[in-house]
């Protein structure tokens, strides 16, 4: 049985005297020339000359369907994560806030990530105004772009059929359908990491420096999206290129050095500006404890995520106590994460091993093996980090795995199908289908109330397809194609069902999961010891200092965070599909501390019309219309009024910004009008936030608007 490598010229190996060769492509015998002796004409519906006639229309159909699916019911999520939506709103009003990623247009504090993911949304809102679609459509476009990149990478190496399989697997992965319709940074991160892998594979084909440099630039920009998570695949990419590139060792090292320079420049320019900018004239760096982006990068967003020691984290320092779910090799398969990403993960692992075995005899520079090393190495390294990290971990992080998984499935399935006449290849492919069907049954059985018939259909259909695959090399083309089609349908039916369930409902708040109710809620990313829901004990009538105290367990006011918005992150519906814009995540209608878990920390607060009118009155006379503890609380009022609202303590309410002295100076200067009662912090010691809340409660008069309570910072109780 000849392989793709056998049909090409000998591998390029300078040490052996073989010069670099043109990059081999997939088989070109699938298409027929338009006329004898002439190559098929290029055109918008044909693509490359060697592609079959159906390749380009099928790709355009895949991208169109993906876009339409992700746009469906998009406005049901409203502002989605109001934390980032408030920063987008601020960036649309102030270029300074746009550059730094500030939570408010007055630039009090930034989000706890670099701002690259906010920039496309901020530009969209500047053009189209503040609304759900202006915020979320850029995320949808990133999803379609990621599908296109993965398709292009796989098609280039394994053919258009493999590219379509990879694209479909990615588009129908539940967590991808969730995050490519949500305004967290993960959508842009997935796009950039996919692009980096694609560019490295291109560089491995012919050893051109430019592809590797562009890959470094993509990873650098990914760093400006979600800091050190962008570096998880660096070892796999550098090792693959260092070993397999078709150039001499010295040149390989020089190229990797140039790529590193591109990474540092593309990711470091913004960091340099922020670190050199006088701290007194820029916003405080949210999530840090000393107003340093470098400290944020290597602490709270860096090593702290691995060892659980995130200073200022939700619930305080960790110490690796497992508050964010059980760690271990099976974490990607457990009841919290499995339904998000793992549907085809068993098949991907089987196909990755098969692909590496299949290319074991190829030369060092074999592009097929290099592709498996790049995509498979990225999958394994990212999965290993996610499985064993002891710090903050949410189920939606696993969207980073989706492009790698999809590429491995597409390439591996195509390689084995091409060699299906070999018994071992047919049996391996059948094993992958069987594993997918069996694991799909297990995942579907975890939500028995959702399409109970589907798990048996998936299991039976998958087993029948696996049996047909065993004999696919010995039967006619129609029967073999039928077995392949049935296997593909059975493999994608489970994730597709979860994806369609995800599309039907809105998702809001800070922690969201894909799939039907009950999926991913076997702990749902909740810290251990925290009840699923609960009402904050803060902000009660009387002189209880707003934001003081921490009820509940595990250091969480009112209990641990829910996985979704009271009901697993799903936005409440009022029949219009836009409820999240008028009733921000959190649930209470009084504008108080919110019931969306952790006293509004993760879900914000609803804002009634009376509260809105109160804050809007004379807002132009103040730098901040109000101040609130916790970024989600502040974001809710800011999105409702369009006026800057200071987030005391940043996201968790635990950042030392502003200090009590600085806050008192702001009040003395008449720069803040109201203080929002209620809210809370995610740490056991609320520090400066508690001091500010106590000082406000002791010195300023309460004002009620509807059932919401504020403190008027222009009216002292002694006046």
C-alpha cells in the first residue's frame, strides 16, 4: 500500500544532500480536467485546480451554515458577559479606555486581561452603536474564521473531504458554539492559535522563514488576548519545527529565533507602553495587587492558574485545594467538562496515534507527520495543562482544544479511510467510530431528560457504521460510502444536539456552559464547599455596611457561583429575546446585590427604571455617576445608564483600587455622585472595599430608587 509520502519525491534533508522540495498536496486524481491536455480553470466556485468540483461549493456551504447557526437567536444573550461589555462600551466612548481595556470611560481600572479581544467589539460598537449584535457578531465572525482556518490547514495536507470533516467537527463542538457567540476573550484566542498552527505547518512544508515569523506574530497577538494561555502550545510547535523542518539545523535555530522576536514584538509593544506609562495617568491594572501588568501576567493570570495560588482570586488564595473541580488525567471527560468538548476526544487520540504510526517510516521532513505533530502536540499539551491546573478553571476554557481536536480527527480519518483496504487501518477506523459511539452514549446518558432516544440511536448507528467500516475496503463504493456517512452522522449527532440546545438559549454572566440544562453541572466549576445558589447577606436594610461581610461558605458571599445565570448561565426570557439587556444577569429586580451567585459578583444586578433615572440625573456633572463594589455590579449600572461607573476592587472586589484615601479624595472633589449599596467581594478579606463601604455607610445618606439602595456622596449625614 503506497502512502502519500511514497507518491512524492524523496524527503528534503540537507544532511543527506536532498534539496527542499515543493510542498506535496493531497491527491489530485479526484478531479478531471475540463478538456484533454488542459488543467481545470480556476474560478470562484472551483478553488485550486486539483480540487474536485464540489470542494469550493462545499466549503462555502460549510461557512455559510456555520455563520447562520451562530447568528441564530444571538440577541437572546443580550450583553452576555457584562464585565467585558462594559469595557467595550467604555472603549467606544474613550480611545484611552479602548487602548487600556478600561472598565469605564473615566479610566478607573482595567479588565483583568489585556485588551486585544475588546478591540474588535469596541470598533463594532463605535460604528453600529451599543447593542447585543454589535458586541457579539464579531465573535461569530471569529468562529467562522476559525472554521475556515482549520479547514484550509487540513485540506492542504489531507484533501477537501478531510477539511470538511474537520470544519464540521469544530463548528458542532458544543463549547465552540457557546464561545463563538459570547464576548469572552476565548473566541479570538482560538482563532489566533489555529492560525499559528496553520502557519507552522506551512513553514514545515518548504522551510520558508516568513511563515514561521507570522506564526510567532499570531501567538504574540494571542498573548494580548489571554496572556500566558497563548504559550501553552509553544513547546509543541517549536519542537515540531526544530526536528522536522526541511532546512539545516543552523537555519532552523535562526528561524525559531526570528519567530521569537516576532512574538515578543507583537505581544510586547502594548506591555511596554503600559509599564512605561506613568501610573498616575493611566487606569489601575485590574487583577493585579501592585498595579503592574507583568505581575498580573505571571501571578493571577499565570503561575497562579497552575498552582492555585492566585492572589486576589475569587475566594482568596488557593493553595491547590481543588476549589475549581477535581484535577487529573480524566478531567476532560468528567461530568463537568465532558459534554463541552470530549465527544470526539477518544477518536482524536486513537486517530493521532494511528497517524503517527502510519508515518513512522517517512523521512524526517515528511509533511504529513509534521502536521500530526503540530496539531496533535497542541492538543495534548493544552489538554494536559487543563487537566492538572489547580487554579481557576472554567468549562468554557476547553474551546481552546476544539480546533486541534477537529484537525486531528479530519486528518486521521482521511488517512485511514484512504488505506481502508489494509485490515489494520479498517479496524483502527472502526475502533475510533466505536469509541465515539460508546462515549456519546455515556455523555447523553448524563442528561437523561434531553432527547432520551438519541443515545440509543447514536450507539446503534455507530456500532453498525463501525461494522461496515471493517469491510469498507472489500465492498463496493456505495456500501463503503454509506458506512462512512452513517459513522459521521452517528459521531456528530450527540455534539450537534448539545450545540442546537446551546443555540436555542441565551447565556449571560461570568461562568457559562454549553448544552441542555444539567450538562456540565456536576459541580459546574463551582468551588468545593459552595452551595449552588444562595442570596447574599449584604446590602440588607439598615446601617449594614454595603459590601461588608462574606456570608455563605468557602469564602463566597451567599454561596458558590452557579455555573450559569441562576439556571446555568441561561438568560431569562421575556418573549423578546432581549431580556438580558434590561435585566442583567443576577436575577433581582431591585438593583440590589443580585442573586446570580456570589452576591452579584459573577452575575451583576438588575437595574430598575427608578434607579436608572436617579443615576442619569446630573451625571454630566460628575466623573463617575456612581461607584459599586465588584465589576459586574458596576457594569450593570454602566450598561443601563451609559454613564461611567467605578468598579471598586475590580472584578472580585479585592483589588486595592482605589484605596480609601483616594476614594475619599474623589468624593471631596465631587467626582462621584452615588455609591451602590450591596455587592460583595470574592475574597474572605475584602480589604479596601470593606473600608470604603463602611466609611460610606457611616457618613452619607441613603437614597432609595424603587427597591434599590444608594448612598448620595454629596449629602453627608451630619449636613
